[in-house]
C-alpha cells in the first residue's frame, strides 16, 4: 500500500466547535461539516503525518474501530475533500507552507 | 467604529452639488453624477437614507451610458491588488480600497447602483467584523431582531405581521455592524417582496431567529455550530476572494458566540410577535 499524506488547503477557513468542525472553502464559499471522526483526521492533516499513521494513532486510538476498517473510510473521506479542493493528498509529505491554521483563533474571545 | 478604516481625507467633502450621499448603516457613500435627472432618481430611490451633510466615507463617480441589457445574472466581483472590479451585464465598476474612490459605468437606472452599494457595504463591513445577511430585521422596545431563512421560510410574512410598535429595518437584506459590546442592526433601503424601504434607524441586536413555518409558535435554542452553519448560508458573499471569505467566516463565528441565535417556528399569525421583543 502506498503511503498517503494529507494537508489542509490554505484556501479554507475553519473552526472546531465542540467535537465537530465547520469548514468553508475560500474559493467558492461552500460549507462543509466534519463529524467527530472527520475532525480528528482534519486536525491531524499536517502534511507530514501519513494517513495510515493518523488512522492508527488517532482514529483507532480514540474510537473503537479496526485499522483495516477505518483506513478505507479515511481515504475515501480525504479523497472527497480533495475533490472539493479543501485538502491536499500526495504520495509524499507535503510542505508545511501548504497547510493552514484555524481562522480567527487568535482574535476570538 | 468603522471610521478609523475609512479615511475621510481621501474623499470629497460633504455637500457636493453633483452628488447624492447615501448613508446606510452609518457609512455615507457619495454617488456623483453630472446628470441631474439621474441624481433625482437616486434621491427618490434612497429617500430616507440621503444625507447630504454627511462627510462621505467612500465615493463613486457614475458615468451614464446608453441603456444596456437588463441582467438577472449575479455580479462578478474580483480583486486585483487594492482594486475591486465588479461586473454584470448592465454595469461595470471599480473601487480602490486605499482611496475609497471608485467609478461606475451604467445606464440611468437605480438597479445597478443598488448592487454596487450592497457590494461596497459588504466589503467595508467585512473589514470591521460586520456583514450583510439575507434576513428581515425589525426593532422593537429598544432592541433589534433578525429573521433569517431560505426563500419561502417567512421573511416577508414575519415582516408583514409586525405589530405597530415594531419598526421594520428591512424585509430582505439586513445590515449588521460590530460594536464594542456586541452588534447593531441598521435599517436598509434594500427591499424584498414587500417593496417597502426599511426605516433608517438602528438598535442593538438581541436575537437572530432562524425562521421555520409550522403549526405552532415556538422558540428553540440553537447550538453554536448549527447557528454558525445557518448564518453562513445566509450571509452575502459577493466575492470568492480567500481573504474576504476568511474574514466573513470569522465574523460569523464571532457573532454566534456573542448573540443569541434561536429557531423561530411560527404559524403565519400576528400572535407570533408575542414571542419577540
């Protein structure tokens, strides 16, 4: 299995609220709602950590699921977000400059 | 609050004889035209919002051309450096954010300028944490209330049912500015189905209601995430500019953390206003 690396696009605004995340594409203003599991993957999408590592260390550790079950779902999720241009997927680590930080975290009360 | 962002020194002083200053949300925009008839059209269209004594925060020179094709399409808004370009079939406009000056080429009708004003205000508001939103709004007993919903959810209905002690700010596009302690809703001349211009008054925003028609009148609490999602669907995004979208996104999330957002399920009867105000 080829390793996959995922990184959040810079062209998004996002915020984690509770255990879920709301993401807005800055290119077309589309909104995406990420579930609790999807939020874990999204937050770990730093471009340096492989998807399999994210699944093993984060998803399987925090949720009662086996890697062989979780990985295909995680990959499908990543590919879906990539189709919308809000996540990058690569066979190699993605330079950190392409990832983004949560919007407004520093200025919100 | 927005005054610091609006370098009044860059724009012409008040009482321009060739201009009509339209002040919406406390932000005066000077519309200059050498055509007296067109200025008359503007004064009539924005009656109640014309303030010739105000020092303009922004200005547009309007150049009239032969009638162009009316257009139902959305305006295309893009930024090149500090200049915003706004295009639609019936007009072209440019606006420089450094000087707060711009120009507009259009035929002698108020529709194009109405669109440009909405876009200019949304850009100015984005800088200071406010926004325009598809929502009716009204002031009652010293507070303002927002009524957001998709088309058919009841914005016009709730506006039509408003009691005499409520002042309609708009039945179509609400104007929200951030203040020190919270948010304030302003009346706008941007009318919807009621075809009634809002009152030029403002009030501190108390509650944003998400409208849903039903068989009973009921108010339900909305969690912050759901509130943010709903609000973002109704906020006017004229430009798919990454910086702008991120600012408005941040503004919406800050708003739902400070203003109560509730779902208003209502039957189309005046009694629904017993739950408001």
